[in-house]
């Protein structure tokens, strides 16, 4: 428990200190990993393997307390009309109460293409060997990784990557 708390704090601080970084992970072209989530209703269990083929997918790993993560969500919501063909999965390893507060703060229930979940097994960030948050993994319509962005990005950059 103590080590997972330390991991969360380390990831949060490292990510919040970095500008947006675009880099190769070695996972490009790989299929979306199977990750168990608890959704914002705190009852529904969901596995990313259930995400259907045929839609653009963006996984946004975040800390509810990171100002860059908050700015990222603000930017996405400001540009949501241009990103309607993309499903965003906002994923955090933080406790469900923190996730729900974040979800309620942004009124994410208003957006049919945004799904919030808690990575209660802490699988996703270690899978990517993420150095910080916000961590954005962009997948194509066949659920293959196109690109990863670390740090605060721009919704227009995400859209450009999806159109490539």
C-alpha cells in the first residue's frame, strides 16, 4: 500500500513538471491492453477489451490533483465538438472518491464520448512505463497504438494524430 501511494505521488509530480513530450514507446502498433476499470458509478466493472473496433480511442491517464491534467481536460471539453468521433477514456489509479469528484467537477456525464474509470489494479501506467501524467495514448479505429503524448498537450494535436 505504501509503495503504491509513493508511485502515485511520484507519477503525479513528475508528469506535472514536464511540458508536453511526444515520444516513441516501442508499443506503437500494439493492440490496446486489457485493463479492468471501475466506472464513475462505482458499481460497473469494465474491461478495455470490450471497447469496440471502429472508433478512435484516446486513453487519458491522469491525477485528479494535477493542474496539467485539469488543463488537458478543459482543452478537450472546449474542443469536444471537433472530437465527436473519438471516445475518450479518462483513467486514474486514484481512489474512487477522487475520481468521482473529478468527474462531477467537469460534469463528464454530459458527454457521450467520455468514459471515466478507475484503474483499481494499477495496470495501465506501469504497462506504458509512464513517467508522468497527463499521459495520453492515442489508438486508431483498429485498437492499435498510434502515438503517446506525455504532459499537457493540445486537443488540436490529438485530432491531427487521429487524422494521420
